[in-house]
């Protein structure tokens, strides 16, 4: 009988209420959200199309870039459509399985994005620091192994979170003061001890991502050291500009995400409105920025995109 009650506690729908304190401004907040989401969808779709059809873009760097674009589409599409429906039509119900599904793909795509950024940093390190060995190090077989490895790692990191939430009984409010289902945000609604959720959700993912950040920092430090040894000032400035834009994208991805993670655990004095607004940044801003930054800064993509959008434009020779 007890098991039956616990099961019934866990099976009902949840209600996503949006951004607390800003309900009257939801319709206005939806305008930039919708615009940025459309930029993310169109930009990443064009990027994937160009990489797929252009033989000159079939290289390790662009393979990782296509993985990043795909993951960005998953990350933004997992959250933004539901967020927009909340802004336009008010609080929205979501089923418990639907909430678990959103929770998994949100966190899975975030950890996978982090791993792809690390893979891209490694690609740039090999290309700049060991250019003569580039094709022998990053062979097609190695690229496939890296892609499978980082995808499997991301899957293993967050599958336990789904089971940790699924085991919880929810006998109090089912209203989530957020725009999407997030692991700790959902777990805090449970009428049971969630210590294991808090410790696993904090330690395992954040340590995984911190390892990625440290390795990315080491890669770009070595890259910068190699760049300053280049004899040509023009080549040095061009490479620095490209790396600088990549670092800005990386910071835009990690800073809001780390703030959201740390605020859930330690930021009891952080206003909830500010916290949720900031938490929405890493699911919408990087997916929109990545195709713009990598497209504009990468000549091959820039030229192909101009040719696709403006067929009559003469190409540079």
C-alpha cells in the first residue's frame, strides 16, 4: 500500500510557472528569446548543411563543429519552445516522463557541448603546434573514437540523475518556479531526503566539466605560446583573433552554466528571478552565437555561406 502511494506521488504532472516576479513581462521577454532561438535554428542548420554538402569542409575541425551545431540544436530545442509557450500562454503542465526527458537532454547536451569544445581545442592545438603531424594524429578512426567516447561519457554522467529523480516521491507542490525541468530544481520538490541528488548532481557533473575547462585552458595556453613564436605578424594576429573569438564563445557557455549550478547549491541570497534569467542564458545564447562566431571567423564557411545566401555574388579568388 505504501509503495502504491509513493508511485502515485511520482506519476502526476508538473507545472512550469516561468520566471517568478516577472510574469507581467513574459510577453516582452519572449520577443528576444524567440528571435535568438530562430537565429540558433537557422544558423546551426545552415552550418550543418554546408558541412554536409561541401567536400572542402570534410575535415576533423568541421566534423567537431557539426557535432557542436547538432548538440546546440538539441540544447536549445529541449528548453526554448516550452519556455516560449509559458511566456505566451501562461504556466504550462508537463508530464513526469516528459519532465525527466527534458531534464536528461538538457544536462546531457550541456556536458556533451563541454566535451566537444574540449575536442575542438585539442584539434586547434594539434593544427597549430604540430601541423606536420595533424593528419597522422587526427585520422578518421581517431575522430570516430573521440566522438563516440565523449558521447558515451556524457550519457553515463547524467543517466543516474534520471533514476535519482525517478525514485523520489512528490507529495507537496508540483509547481516548478522555472522555465524548464532541471535536476535539482525538480528534486527540491520531493518529500524525501535528496542528499544523494544534491551531492551527485553537484560533484560528478561539475567535476567532469571542470576537467574539460582545465584541459581547454591548457590547450589554449600552449596554442598562445606557439602563436607568439610565429615569425609573421599578420599570421599571428589572424590566429589570435580566431582563438580570441573561440575563447569568448567558451566563456559565454561556461559562465552562466557555472553560475546556475553554484547558485542552486550555495546561492541562497541570489534573487530567484536573477538566477532563472541567468540559467536561461546558457541554453539560448551559445547555440545562437556559435554558428555566427565560427562561421564569420572561418573563411571556408563564410565564403560558402555567402554563396548559398547570395548565389550571384562573385567569390574571392
